[in-house]
């Protein structure tokens, strides 16, 4: 791998290699990752979702265009900044590195996070996504296939070695291919019907999937049944991904702990306690250790906050387990955990905040819930009297429907249960409540008929009540930045937001994404210069992992709920977007406006071609593994993927120091 023309161009010559500069630019890079991740998740994606709803953009098209642009905006903007502003190969390296990270690490993480560490993929979705991803890799190799030695002018600037010549025509092929990809997504159901494809492991016609309760007429019932499952994104999500294998209680217990989001220390202590120390002193020793860790954590939080915040407030999961069903016969209440779908992430597949874990209480006449957070008083919500519920038992989801009157539209609340047992109890309780409401309708028609509360979404400046000591420390360090972001980034999730709010949010998100991308690119280029490492190498390693980390977290969250097939397909879909749009669109714009139709040739290879060939080989190997296992991914698949990623890191980094 050529190490000439290393990162940071002339800027690195003015930065002395001191430990202060290493720390400073590393900190700037980490903060830039945080900015891009939070702007994308908390502001950009919700705003794009509102816009797609207002303009009635179909879910598949919105997911492949607006939502894909939102989720992959860090890679897209790093490519734009590196191309138009800093003129380095870090943007290309970031995209290529993200491809490897998504294909191997996200797939492995989704398997590890799945309920049985067994992930069944829908064959049609997997073939579609892998085919287009393979096509995008081939087109990328075609786009960078022309290489020429550096000119005398480029050599004088320190950029010797082979240069990639990217023409307008070849760059246009990338973007045109993405338009074809969007068309296939929009017409995918028609294509499957045309080839008479039969879906495995998803029982659309199963009577248990089409369950409706409540006072609805036959037209409404037929309409609801026709749309089963009512969440379109679950239409080809294999139902086996939602079930637990009771034969391995130890793994299931560990997964429950992870789904509750406990800290690693607490999780380790609980695992030790449950694996059980034999002997009478085992439980006492475990309890003492748990109390000691809790006391140290509480003390450190108090020191950091100077006693200004109440950090002893408990959250529901401190007192209840995820699969617990609490019944109070005297009060006639049923309490349990359910996930509630946020309406602001309805078109986003793996957003971390798309599903809010809430603790529900079904009372004698009302239904209420609070988020699983210490700051429960701001998340309390009371539901109106719903007229019917629609149940998709294959995917453990149900929809509460409050039919609108006059100008009011229907209100819908989509919930997901952690287990079939909880879903069954909730259905029984909802039937009982609807019976009570129906009988008392004439006595007090407006009793509990209005919702009280709204979706709560944390502000950037909100204190992290559930955070550990490190999270609180980071909060105070970044507070000035968080305050500026809170004041300049409109939040469409707040009451009173309009379509104008969404457009303003998109505009300001673009500004902040450019700022974050520029800070990331420049800081990493300077670090690359200080370490004498090519920009592309930093791009395929550090930058790629930093920009892809939010997708990794979101995919794990989705897999834990049973949406692992969606998480894997989203990883390959993101890869397709990153290549065809993240690289194709900036190259088209640059070659058509800056170079006036002439090929762009400022990029040196720096091992990029070898990385792409590695990607092609890994994709072929991935497909062969899936064929052998009949499109079921097991624990050994995940271990293999992680091993391959380690091999790639060695391939990308070691030659730099050998040279």
C-alpha cells in the first residue's frame, strides 16, 4: 500500500506531533461523530418522516430515498466535504470502510442480539439486497478502473503514485443504478406476485394473525384484515425471529437483561448471581458486591452533579423484569412492559428510538403508561377509550384504534409485546375494558375519552438521569455545544410543529451535518498526517466505524425485538445507498460543475481497490454461507464475520507500517 501523499496535506506540516495535539484532534473527531449521530437520529430522520407523510410518499420509496439519506447522511456528507472542500480520499475510504463494517460487524451484532442467536432471513429480501449491493460494487470497480501515474504537478505537491480517474459517465452509472433500485423497491410486491413467490415462515393467511376485537363494522374489519400485518415493515419478517427457545434458559435470561438495558457491571453481577454460587455465603457476597458498586456509582454521580439533580429516582425496570406480568386483583389492574411505536419514526427501519419501552398499567377504567426512565413524571401518558384492537400475533404486535368523530381522524397506538404470554393477557384485559366502556357509554360519553400527554423525546440539554458516571461527565463537557444545537435545531416531535417546522429542521440539520462532517474530515486528516498514514486508511478504519456506529446500535436494538431480518437487510441497503449515492452523487456533481466534464483525478488509490475486491470476496463468501444454511444465520456465522473483519483491519493497517 502506497504511503505517499498522506493525510492532512499542508495542514499537518503546521501541527506539531505533541500529545496535546493528538488528544485535541482525537477529541474533535469523537465530538464530530456524536454530532452527526444525534443530528441524524434526533432531528433529521423525524423531519424527513413528517415530510414523507405530508406528501404521501409510499413507505418503500420513502425508505429508499428520504430515510436512507437521513440514516446514511454521515457517510454522504463526509464524502461531499472530502471531495469539494478538503480534496482528500478520506471520503472514499469512509464509504468503503462503512461497507465492510456494515456487512460484517452489523450482521454479527444482529445475530448476537437476536432472541436465540439464530436469525432467519427472508430469501426474497436477502437476494434483492445482496444483488443490488453486488451490482453497486461492480459499478464502483468500473468507476475507478482507470488509473494513471501522477503528473509532474501532482508529484510536486507530494501526491505521487497511481491516481484514480473518475469520469462523469461512469459516475452517472452509479446514480442511475440507484434510481433503478428505488423502482424495484416500489414495485417489489408486484414483482414477487408476478414470479409467484411464496413467503416462508410468515403466515399471512393464518387465522391467529388476523384477530380483531371491538365494535367495528364488517367493512372496517375486512379492511384491517386485508392489511395484515398492519405494520408493512413486518410483512416479510419471519415469525420465528420473535420467539424464544425455552431450551436454553441461560441465554434467554441473559438476553432479557440486555433488553432492559442494564449496565455491563450490573449485568455481570446478575449473571453471577443467577449462575449461583453454591454455598450459603454466595448470595450474600453477590448482594454486597452489587450494593458496593451501586453505592460507588451513586457517590460519583453526586460529586459530579454537586447534588443539583435527584439521581436516586428509580425507573420501572428497577422493580420489574421485562417479562413480568403484575396483577392486582383488588384494584383489577394489569401491569407489564410493552414497546410503543413512535409515529415520528414510522418509516425508519432500525432507528434506536423508533420503539419506546414503556411500563403499562391497564386499570379498571383507564390505560396509562410511562417510559422506562428515571424521569417518569414527564413521560406519563393516558390513552383514550379505544374502540377496537387489531392483533398480529405472529409478530407480537397489536394496534389500539380510537375511531375519529366528524373532522377528527382515527388515533392509533401500535404496541409490541416481549412475549406471547404478555400479549395474551393484554388482549384479555383490553376486551374487558372495551366491554366496560361500551356498557357505560350512555352514562358518561366523555369519560376518559381524551388522551392525556404526548410522546416525550429528550432535549439535547436534558440531564441524563439514567446515565452512568461517564455519561454525566460527558453531558457537562458537551453542554455548551448541546445548548447551541438545542437552540438552532427545530424538533418536529414537539407539540405545535408544522410542515414549515420540518423544512426548517431539514435545513438546519444539513448545516450541522456539514459542520460535523467537516470537523471529522479535517481532524482525521490531521491525525493521519501526524501518524504518517494515508487518508484512505483512516477512512476505512476509524472514520468508517465512527459513522456506522449508530447503525450498529440501531440494528442491535431491532434484533432484540425480533426484527433481525430487517436489521440485516437494512445493513445491505445502507451499503447500496453509500456507494450509489454517497459516492455517485458527489462525483456526478463534481465532474459536471468543477471539472466541467473532465475526469476527476485527485484521488490516489492507497489500497482502495484492494479493499473493494476484499468486499466482493466477502460478499460471495457471505452468499455461499447463506445458501448452505438455507438463509438462517447462526452464532458461528457471527464469529466468522468478526474474524473476517479483524483480517481486513490487519490487511488495511499492517502494510502501512511495513512500508
